C-alpha cells in the first residue's frame, strides 16, 4: 500500500479510493490544511452546481408534454380520416400487445400471407408502441374493446411503383 | 406524467445540455432518448439502473449524430440561463448560480460531462466512465482538470 498522502486526493474526491483507504485518507484530510480546503471546495462546488442546474436548466413544459404523449399509453384516437392520416404521418401508433399487423395490398383483403416486410411484429407485454414505415397509413378500427386497438395499415398508393 | 418520469426527463435534459451545448439540441436529444428508451424498454433489466441506462442512450444517440456531421458540443455561455429562467426562479444568489453554470458550460465538453456526472449526479467515477464510454483513468484525468479549472475560477472571483 502506498503511503496515504495528498496524492490520493483526486481518487478520494472521485469516489475511487479503495474502501479501506477512505478512513485513512480522511484522517490525513483532518491534518492537512491543503486537502481539507480542497475537500470543502469540492463539496461546495457539487452543491452549487446542483442548485444552479436545477434552478436554471429546467426542460420546457412543451418537452415534458411531448415526451409524456410519446411514452404513455393513449386511447385509440377518433376515426375521422384526417385524424387517421395525421396518425400515419406521426409514424407511431400505440397498440396492444399480441397483435399482428398486415398491410393489405391495394387496400383489399389479401388471400395469401403478407410478405415479411409488410408485417409488424408487436412484442408481448403491456401497451406498446409500433413504428410504421413512411409508405403506409394506419387507420384505427373500433372493435368495441377499450383495451385493444386494432389498426388497419394501408400502403400509400403509388402508381409508379405498383408492380407487386 | 408521473413525477418519476418528469424527474428523469429533467435529468436527461440537463445531461444533454452537457453533451450538445445547446438548449434546442438538448431538447431534441432528450426527446429522441425517451423515444428510443420507450422502444427498447424491454432491455432494461434493473429499474435501479434507469438513470445510467437513459444517459447511455443519450450518449449513443449523440455519438451517432456527431458521426453524421452534426457539430460537436459547444460552450453554452450565457444563453442557457437566460433562456430557461422564469420570474419565480429569481432566487437570492441567482447570479452566483448563473456564474457556476456558465463556468461549467465553459469547460471542454468531456471535462464538463465528467464533472457533471460525478459532482451533480453523484455518480461514481466508474459509472460516469461507463455512461460516457471512456476509460476510467481518462475520466479521472478529466475530472481532475475540471475541478482545478473550476477552483481557479472561484478563487479568481473571490
Ligand atoms: Zn493533503
């Protein structure tokens, strides 16, 4: 073990001194005016910065609200088309777990299994959030169960790229 | 919003200020951090580690953005305090608080980040190094330099 002296100050202040050295170093601090002053200043610095950051660096109410909206489960939105389109533009929809979403080509019911890249897997668990690709529109469907949201997902019509 | 989430948003935002050096980019980064965290919340094994998990997500996002050409962190200077203070925050000694933040924000980014995590967030050096994904000894050097810089400023002031 190295002799305990002022050299250990940085480790001590960083909380990186081995446990059994801490008490010994604190004894040194009690006898060393230089280290004692450093420790006092360090504590004051921490308190000042904590107070300052909390008082002057608060996030805006808009940010708080926005994160709350993004991260907390929401009820299914109303079904007006404009709202549905806005929903799709927002790219994200909160869905209940266990649902599989299939994109119906051309908006018609598909007789064959959807292609893999047309399926969004929703993990098991509580309310979750699913990202929709930019080229689809999600339309919520009321199935009469407040705990389950079903969303039809339609591809955006693109005559140029219509081949399958 | 539950107080718990609000507290995390505040902490992530303040840490994001240390990363980005800009209130608007810090807001964007905070928002992206929570979106990614929400998507990947299944990967959080220990809820007690939520804070370091969120901070690491913020660091990763910031690294991604920096590598895509967004500018590095810059000194916040006085802009932050002016932008965030509301009338009821004009506490006694506010000028001193503003000076402290200004000084913290004037440090080189890494020094400011390590100092913030250890002194304000009360993380151990190992936790701070883990969040910033740097070597612990490197973090120690940054912390020591930051502490000395801050000390010199406070001494010069008094
Ligand atoms: Zn000493």
